């Protein structure tokens, strides 16, 4: 990349390029750049209207990328903007009802974007929906508890599973499901371990793999959520505890967990083989 970044976003575009935005090393910024997998090179693209980090980014059905919230030089943000891959420019769209960072954003089957939780004027349990057709946000049902730095996973039945996070001072083991048809949340089984700043990956078999995180100690543990039963089961531990890592599901079904931190150490990668319930460092 042209500059060092942290707490930025990365979004895959319809043409296969990857858009990276905001989160410059040492603070918020408004710059963005594109990675071309065919050439292995980066090029700069249009700047966002607002410098930000800790935002979310969602690739919409029309190919645009919605960036929402985060924090900038003026404090927590409720603003959002759209990136147009055809022009390489950003346009401002509707503001969220509240400022947020540490929230999640999930694209629903109906094309709306569900934003949930985070931290703004305080710890948040609120959620809202972005409508790409109108460029506006509307509130929807509140989660049962406040949470930030949680995960959100869209399930095969269209529901969204939210798990863990920071409950305003301590890590959570609880999980809940959002029903897009009713706009309501229902609690589901608790994880075996409370965690925040973890990752969640939806597997080809419909299970959700949650890995790592932090709850006062750095975690190497992993567990699986079964949507059919609403329960969690533990699976193989990573070789190294980590938080603030990434998790990528490969076409062959493996999950690559990369980077993150354990105390102040930047970490390498681990591959999770679901068929064996094992993790292997690479």
C-alpha cells in the first residue's frame, strides 16, 4: 500500500479489485486505494469526504461500497458515504441515527444493510437499517444487551447471528439472532467462552466458526455455532492466542486466520481444518 494503515476496511469489488479505506497508521485518514490481484499492485483512488478509522464497509448489490461510522478528528461519527467503483469517487449519503464505532454491518437478503451495536454516546444495543434505494437509515429492534467489538454472521436462512463483544466493561459469551422479517432479536445459546475482538466465519456446511479474541486474557480457543440447534461446541484450539486478527474462508473449505496481536507481538497465520477440527500454523 502507499501508506501504513490500521483499523481500516477492505472490500472486494465486482471486478475483483480490493478497496482499502481510512485507518492510517497513527490515526484516522480519508485516503483510499485499490489492489489489483492480476498485477499485484496498488493504485490510489478518490478520498473519502471524512477521515475515519474503526468504520464498517459493505459492498452493495449495485457494486457501490457503503462506509459507515467510525471515529475521526472530531470524535465518533454517524456519517456514511458511498464509493462508486466506476468513477473512483465518494458521495455522502444519509447519516445514521447515532454515532458508532466497534459496530457491525451485515448485508441482508433484501439488500438492506443492518448495523448493530458499537460505542458512541455510550454503550449501544441499538440497530438500524440502511436502504440503498433511498439512501436513508431507519431504526430497527434493539439487541437484548449492549455490545461492541462483536461479530455478525449472516446465516443460510437469512438471520444474522451476533456473538460476544464488549458489554461495556467485560467480554460477553451471549449470542442473539436478528430476524429481518420481524425486525426483532431473540437470544440463542451462549458461547463456552466470553470473548471480544474475535472473528466469525460462516462455513460451507452452515456452521459458524468463532476464533480467538480477548476476555482479560488472549484466547486461542475456537467454537462452532449450529443454527439448527442454536448451540455451540468447542473445536480445536489455535496454536497461538490472538485478537484483532482476520479470518478468510478459502474455496477448499479451510479458514485462514492471519495476524493479530498477543500482548504487543504481531502474529503470523494459522489454518483451521474443520473436517479434522484442527488448527495448523503456517
